């Protein structure tokens, strides 16, 4: 026991030895855990306690003294801590959304910052969607994809399907497709934004939990424009054919699927990176090997009667 005599202190009220004593901010005496809040302190009733806004430490103020003046003296003489630095996270401007992002996600129409879930104009009720040059830009230039070198040698089955990019019939759908393709192009050119988007996608993606992590293929899903559904994040087994992926996406969004009926409009999966419909018999792994679709890319689910 003699080795522990130099540790701790005796309570100024009861004399008990406490190895972790509390020091009173008012009288600077030490107390045990039981008497750390003590009504018998002769100094505390004559003091007003203020708090420094920079270092959050207690600044005792005697009765009759100006608390603001004491805090200013504390800052000028004894406070050496810097003021809190502004947060490096970018908050979403949608009311009620508390999501933040590591990189800024700015809407090109209203120039406000949003999270990945609300980055599209129809997800945050964009106030600038009817202004700017988007209303006068020709539709054929907005949906024409840039040539992709990896598409130069497609399979025989896919060469007839992926021969041209799609063009929606409705002008509003053209504008939304244009915005989606522009955002995907910017993200593909920014390696940091692409990694952050993929990390975000993996955190919120839904899918079959029995699929091993090394076999998961992540996609960002945009539902048909007429459904007004928000963007969804999903993952699938990379061995799945795209037809099975389409059926599962339609099930997630409760989208009517009549692909098994000859005379009904067919659902299509469109790669937003190229604007080209995907060949449904091919698997996700085969599509990735051909360079058509990569894990983390965005796809559009749309009906054939909504496209030209």
C-alpha cells in the first residue's frame, strides 16, 4: 500500500482518498466522486461561471464582475486554442435531408449543392430547370454518345441491338436524359468523385445478401421517367444475365413488366454512359469484359414506347 500513497488526493470534505479526484473550478480544492458537487463550497455561491466559446473551458466570474469582460480576458491571456474550423463536408440543400458528401455535388441548373440521392433536378424540385441554355439545346446533340473504343468489337448478338443511342419522345425526358449523361460523364472524368460515388453506392445498395461480396456487381438505377421514382442503388450477381437483372429492377420499383407478351411495350436497360440499350441475353460479367458496362455505372430502365 505504501507504493500507492503518492497517487490521488484526499477529499477536502470527507477526507477519503480518491485516486481520480475532482478539482472545483471555483475554489480549486479537490473532492471525491461523491462530493464533486458540494453545496458547502464557500467560494462557489459568490461566483458566476461562464464558458469560453473557443476552448469550452469554464471561466469563473466573481459577483459583480462582467462575465463578457472576464471571457475576453481569458481569450486574450490564457486561451490558446483555435476556433473550430468549418466542416469539410458538403451538406445537401434539400429541406429535411441531413446527408453530407465528401465532394461537392452541384446542380448545373440551380447551382446549389445536394447529396447523391437528390442530385437530379426532379429529386430536389429544381427551381432553375426551365431556365438556361438547356431549353434551347438541340436534342440530337444531347443524347448522342461519345464513341467508346471498347465497343468496336461487340458480339454478333449485341451488334444489332446496340447500333444507335436512344432518344426519348417527351422533351422533358430528353432534358433529364441529357442531365444524367452529363453528370455521368463528369463523374467518369473525376477519379475522386467516381470512387466516392462507388463507395456511397456500396453503402446503400440493396440486393440478395447471399451473393458473395467478390461477385457483386453494383449499378445505379434510374427508373422510367414517368414513374417519378428516386434513383436507387442495387447490386446483383455478376453471372446474372441482363434480362434477369431487368426483371429484378422492375420488381424493386413496382414497374409493370410485360416483356413476356408479344404485343406489349418492352422494358429496356440503357447504359447512361453511352446511351445505348444493353443486350439482355448477355451477363453482367460479359458486358463488363466487353467494356460496355462497369460496376458502379448507371443504367436507365425505360419502356420502348417512351423512346423514338
